[in-house]
């Protein structure tokens, strides 16, 4: 019986081995399948990562190209700006030189004008001396038969013509002294005799000012309008509109005053007159 044990043991081992071997093989197959699945997943992820890297690479290339293009454009723009600044600088230098030249010419003309004015004054004095020498003798009441050189009256002294500046200065003196009617008369005379003189626009504006000071607002409005209509290049233009608005406010014509104030703000922005107009509109409650 003992002699049969080895053969029985061998048979038992073989039977166990035949049972275990298929289980181990199946386990190994599952592990391989799982590894293959994991490997395929990794390969797919690697492919996706490669696509992402490729996309990023193209994006970086496009970005670099845009940056290069922008850099080139900025360089060109900077060069153009430098050229423009250079041209402006040259123009300003030329204008400054011309201005200096004109200033010198004006100075020379002023000196010549002074000399001419003094010469005219001297000639006037000499002519007046001659006039006094040429005056006809008066008739002697005690000797009516005495001869006379002329039957005409005495000669009037010669006076040089009054300039526009002189008219304006005299009228301004009356204005400062509160002699409104005399000032208005002087300003009107200046405009009548020298309508194109530089002082004519100033004279017209101060006619309106003199009437405004007398509270003659109805009369002042058309005088300010003459500044607007006849002297469009005058520096008094925004003041003329503003003073018209003030006249309308004094006359309680709020709608017309509002229109004029808004006009000042629209036509003359960034000026002191526009600031005044804005403040008045806020006080009136028209704007915040």
C-alpha cells in the first residue's frame, strides 16, 4: 500500500496543477488586457497632447508674427511721428524767424510813424505861422478909407486830422469817467470816419457797454449784435453774445437768454465766457 502513495501523490499534484494552471492563465490574460487598455488610453492622451502642443505652437507662431508686425508698425509710426515733429519744429522755427522779422519791421515802422507825426506837427505849426501872417488886416473904425488886403474873414488855423486811435482814446476817457453819452458819440464818430480801423470793433462793443451801464438794455442788444454781424473776427465776439444774454436776463426774457448762453458754450468752448455762461445756466436751473 505504501508503494502506491507516490503514484497517488503524483496524480493529486497533477490534478491540482491542471486546476490552477487555467486560473493563472486567465488572470494573466486579464492583466495583459488591462495593460493594453491602459496603453491605448495613454496613446490617445499622448495624441491629444500632441495635437494641443501643435495648436499651441501655431498659436505662438501667429502671436509672434503679430508682435513682429506690431513692432514694425510701431517703428514706422514712431519714425513718421519723428518726421512730423521735425517738420513742425522747422515750421515753428521759420514762423518764429518771420515773427521776429515782422516785429523788427513793425518797430522800424513805429519809429518812422513817430518821425512822420512829429514832422506833420512841425509843418502844421509852420502853416499856422504863415496863416497868422496872411490874416487880412482889420478895418480901422476911425479911418474907414484905409485899404484892406482882402474882404474875406480871418483864416482858420490848420489842424492835423484826428486818428482813429485818438478818437478811441478820447471816447474811452469819457467812458471811464461815466460820461456815457459823450463816450457813445465819440465811438460812433470813430466808426463813421474809420469803419475798417482795428479800433472800430472795440468802439462798437463799448457803445453797447455804455448803454448797458445806463440800464438801456433794449438799446444795447442791437449794438452788441452789430459787433457780431460786422466784426466776425473780433475778440469781442463771445463777449457780445454773453452781454446780449445779460441784457435778456435783465429784461426777464429767460428763454432768449438761455438760447444766447447755450450759444456761447457751443461756439466758444474752453473760454472764460463759456465758463460764465455755464455758471449762469446752472444758477437758472437749466443745467446741473
